[in-house]
C-alpha cells in the first residue's frame, strides 16, 4: 500500500549508474542509522532499569520511536525506486505494519496522552493505512486495566466511605479501560445500576509531561517540515486537556449537553426539526477523580456482529450522531471534543438510539465565533468566497496570500462528505492532488523555488478556539469511515448552521432595533421611508438595502438597513458595497460621454476607426451611438454565461470575441438590449480611444472628481471584501417570471424563460470573488447608494459636482482609499491608436441629417474652466488635480444622454434607450430624466426637471416591488411626478413591458 503521505513519487530506475550507486549508499546509511537507533533504545532501556534517568525516560522513548519511524519511511522511499512496480505495494504494506506496531507498543507502554493520540488516529480510516487502523482500534477501550486495589483506594478516598457502604455489588472486571480512567459496573445501596469511572492514579503528572513531549515533537516537525505546523493545535490541547482530569467538570459538562440536546424531554413535548434523538446517562455523583453515572445497556460501535444481530441501521446511527454534534456546535456553542468510537454506544432497546459518553474534553464557543463557524460552513456550501473570507476574519484565521479559490477549495475539502474505509486510497489521492495543486498556485503567486514552497506555510494566524472544532469534524469523518457509511455533512449539518445565522437575520426590524443603521434623519421623507422599510423588512421582502436621494443638490435621504447577506448577519453600513448588475451600464455610458466631451471620440464615429480589427465581419458601419443605443446588432455576439461562465472574467478574451463577432441585424435598425455585450463594446472603445485602462478612466472621469473614493468600482480590488453585500433571490417573486410574456426588444438569450434559469445561478456566480474582481462594464458595478446617488445628482445638474456629501453620513463618503486593480491590456497599442485618433478626430463624419450642424457650442466647449483639468494627458494623483467643478462642458449634455433634441438622429425613434441610459418618462409620456436599473431591483436615475436623483441598492433580488414602493413614497412626499416605469401597482414591479428590473 503506497498510500502514506510519507511516500514519495515513483520515478523509476535511473539511467545513470553513478546515480544508482549513490542511492544505494544512502539506503545503506539510513539502514545503519535505523540499527543504531534500535541499539540506543535497548541500551537506554537497560539504563532506565537500573533506576537512572526516570525523569527523561518517556521523552527519550517518544523521540527515539518518532525518529525511527521517520527514517524507516525515508528508507522505503529510496528502496521503491529500485524494485519492480508490482512489488511496491507490498513494500509499503510491510512498512506500515512494522511502524504501526512500533507506535502501538509505545502507546501501550506509555499510556497517558499518547492513548488519546492513538484513539484519534484509529478513527481516521479515511486517510490512514489499514495497518494502523487495525492495530490502534484496540486503544479505544481495551487498554490493560489498573490493579483493583488501586481502584478501590481511589474510590474510598474520593467518596469518603468504604466500598461496602457505597455499593451492594461492584464488578471487579472493568467494562473498559482508557487513557485517563477505567469504568466498572456496580449497584448502589438503593439498588440502582450504575457505572463507576475511576481516574488512574498519578495520571495527572503523566499527562502534563506528555503534553511537554508532544509540544517538543510538534516544534521539531514544524522546523523540519514548515508546511506541517501543528503548534496552534497542540497549544489548544495543552490548554484544554488538563480540564479532563477533574471529573466534577465532566459531570457539569454532561448535565449541560444533556439539557441542551433535550435528552429528558417528556412524551407530550413537541419535537422541532432541529431536535436530536440521542441518550446521555444521568450523573449520580462526582468528585475530582471518581464519577458515578446511570447505567445504560448498549452495543459498542465496533461490535459489528451485535449491531447486525439487533438489526441496527448503522447509517441512521451515524447520521444522528452527526446531527447531535451539529446541534452542540452551531446551536448550543458547547460541544464534546472527543467523538471517537469508544465514546458511543447504541441502545439495545428499540428504537435504537446513540448513547453519548465522556464529556471530559468540551469546548465553549462565544456567540461571535459560533456565528463565524456557521458562516464558514454555509459559505463552503454556497461557494460564497466573500462570506468565507469574512468568516475567516471574524474567527481570527489569517492567510498570507490573497487566494480565494484555494481558500474555498480547502474549506470545501474540510466539509467534504465522508467515505467508507475501503475508499481510503482514493481519498488519499484526492487530498494529495489537491494539496499539490494548491502548492503550485502558491509557488506561482509567490514566485518561490521548489525548495522554498515546501517550507512555506500559507496560514499566518490560526485561532486556537477552532482547533477542537476541526478535531471534531475530522473525528466524525473517521467515525463514518470506520462504520463504512457515507455522510453528507453539507446536508445533515446545514439546518443547524442556518438556524444560527437566520436566527439573527430573520428577526428583522420588529425585533432588532439596530436593523436600520443608526444615523440621523435628513428629512421628513426619510423618516417616513424608514417606517416603510421596517414594514417591508418585517415581511421578509428586504434582506439588506441602501437608499440615498438628492433634491436641489442636497442630500435628503441616506439610509442603510438590514444585513449584508443571507448567511452574513453583519449590518449594512452606508459604505457597504452592493453588486448592482446593469446599473453599471449607466456608469459606463457616462465614461463614454466624458471621452466625447474631451473630444477623444465622436458619437457618430465608426467603432472600427477607434478599435483596431473591429470593422471585420460586417461591423464596419457600427458607430459609437449604435453601441450606446443598443442598435449595433451585437446583442447576441456571444453568450459567456451559457458557454462558460468564467469567460466573463477574461477581459482580453471578451474584447477579442466582440471584435471577431458578426451583427445579427443591420446597425441602427432594431433596438435589442445588449445585456452583456454593451459593456465590452463600450470598454473596448474607452481603452482604445484613450490609451488607458478601463478602471483608470473610471477613476479619472467619475470617482476622483465626485470624491467617492472606495465606494464605486467596476471590478473590485483586493481589500474591500469586508464591505461586500452578498446576493440572494426572493424565490416567491421569482416564480412570477413565468407570467411575463416574451419581449421582442430583448435578445433571444435574455427572454423571461431564460432569465428564470439565470436568476437561480447568477447570484452564485456573481458572489464569487473571481467574478467580482473581473471587469464587466455592463453588469459588475459595486457601489454604495450614496456614491451612485451623487453620480446621478451631478448628471441631473449637467455634470455639476454637488457640494460635499452630508456630514451626518458616517463614515464620510470618499474616506476610503480607492485602489483600482487595472486590467491586463495592450496599453502601448491602445495609446498609439488613441493619439492617431485624436489627430484625425475633427475629420470624422457627422451623423446623418446633421452634416453641417454642431452638436454643441464649440467656443463654449473650448473656454470651459473644467476642460483644462480634464483634457490634460498629464494626470496626477494629487488631490488638486481633481478639484473639478463640472464633469461635462457640453450645455446640452442631457439631450446627449437621452438621445433628444439635436441628438435625436442618433437614436432609434420611440426607443426605450437614449445614448447609454434608459429614458425616464412621466405618466403622460414626456421625457423627464434618465438612469438605469439592474437585475433584481437596484436602480439609479435622475429627474432633471425637478433636480432630483435617487439610488437604491439591495441584495435580495426580486421583480422590483420593493424598489417601486420606495420610489412611489419618495416621489409622493416630494410632490414629484412618479416615473412611468415605477407606476405599476400590482406588486410585479416597474417596467413590466421590459420585464421589470429583474430583467433590465
């Protein structure tokens, strides 16, 4: 069995004779050291038998066996290179048997803490060779018993009475003997059958000495193999193990767990879904070294014949044990840390139930840590990298690298389903392959050599509080393997983990006074809005939300409420970042207009003149305004979500696909929503026209001038994960999608029936950090409502930068450091193309019907104060560079946004879109503003007639009913006409014709 982690790769015979000679020499040297160590061990045994060196006897034995086993496996690694492959398994099998006997003999001789270690190893049938499991299993309850006289003396000393007074019957043969104590059956004077647990004499000193030895070995392993640093584990064990030596503590622990699990429930008591069906013996009497418990007649888990004879379902028993531990960990926050097979029985009386024993080693979790562990579990189940990293941070687990994929894979591996012992080889290979893959990723990330990566430990800080938790999960998995059953932990433990978080999250505003973020009220309308939010939250229509609104250039609403995610009970703050899907298009469109305003591009310019290679395959007539108006015909250019979802993370590949695509319709003839391709079309234009990277343009054109640093991203940088909201879906509203008819203005890949499929998968995809960090200019914006509202407040005033945001909003808007993570593009090529385009831009054709007409006053354009700072190619990072008073110099910029007035010839008549923005109309059909909604309900828009702007960000995706209710209230209170898109009153949400904000 070459399945041990000590085994190296089988490289086969060397071609070089010198190399073969050298390997044989090494093999002989190792063999010599093995024999030498064996001799030293024999001499040392004689030395000790003479009465000398007792103080270090145990330590010397431990170290000598450890080195002996280590060198033995190293020797086998060398030998396997020179024998036939067919003989390799037998070679390893003999090595495992040989070393398992060495380990067992050492443990039996030393007893104490080493028995605990042996018991743990005996349960890991999922990862250890069978030779170890077969030999170490006997440590679970069949160690040599202590002398009866010693046992009787301990009982009489501790309980203060002779044995004859205490018991009418005491069975001399122990039921079981373990590392710390042995158990005898007895009958009390009142006739009750009990078991008596008696601590071994002198075991305390032995345990404390063994802890020192174990600590020394762990330090040595960490030095020899740094990637195997178990110091946090041994430190926690050193802290908790001495508590096992006081049976008064164990008695109290037993009572607590029994009460928590409801083991003494009455017959009439109702049983909830998360109640467990197990038994725990009552405590009769306790002292520091003696414990008397109720006797329960049961079958040991390793007695397979008896289990079969009683017709006991092993799968059901292990599942119920797992449920009992899930309850202890996630619901109670107080759990037994030693679930090895010797600590369980199965009742002989039907219904056969697990009997839980031995609560000496327990762990109490604080409420925040219990929540963090539940969040880690559920994040693994959901593939939510943001929640996982948040859980790590909350529990104090620090990583040296920003590798969310690897963190998720390790966490998922930790909570993986158990496998029967006969699949141990396959499990070992999977674990090893995963480790090799992760180390390769680390090596590439850190640019380490092969030698360096072997000594690299990716964990910077491992909290001791979760050591016992990790031990329990591994022991439960080993128990499942020993019983040859398969347990799906993500299914069995999930309801218990959910109950922890949902207990906090589902309380809502009716119970939780802090559900709405504690910040001053700006206006009467905000006061009334918060009442509405409380009502919607109490009926579970809101999970987390932000609303910010401006009127006449001033903030009148800035409210945050709810929590960051379904499994993330942290409160939403004003600076939390929400994924807003197609709201992003309005931001990307603003960047295009900014470049137009800087005379870097023209709206009627063909894209092929800007973007090298774009004009192929019938795209030579596509112009910038076609892209902004959703009339380019490239609505179905390619479908990355259907083809390969992770393709949307590859910026360069997406631009390449767009450049090589062909239009389905003649440009300018049909307005079909470009739900994803809009972003890459605009992104390519932006980068090639400016010679800069997309996120650099975003920072220069919007983020810095508006002073919204750190609260508006398209592709988040590392470091903002703690502020991210997580998406979920309102499943009740999702079912209403089936009643929405097909929409002719939507592409075939974005019809309601397709969206019904996407809505269940997209939140999972867009919750991953890989997608959040990607540049997807049509759908991947992350922002706060106050940053988005400030953007639209500026656009409502023609680009005029509003006064500083309200000082009542904390932390202050713009106080976060904005660190863009720029994309990987061919910058030199784009800069060169951008300069060529600037030189010839005045020669480009004007739009049809406007041949000799200027789209704005060029003299005013050239004299505007803001132009001097915006046009400069020599950008600076200093703050004064961005002291901009107006983002745009064009006095008719509103017409440009909406495709109105002199810009009406650039858009399709009566279309829903202007130039990049969704048109906002009043009930009578008049054009009053512009904006853009995102799938699920987030939105941002402005009413230019009333100098009003509003932004809503939320993480519970619906058909827009919540968004519509909020906008109705605000518009009504301000006496502002309600936009037609939000006037539908049937609860289906706004813009039913377009498929509502879930689709838009």
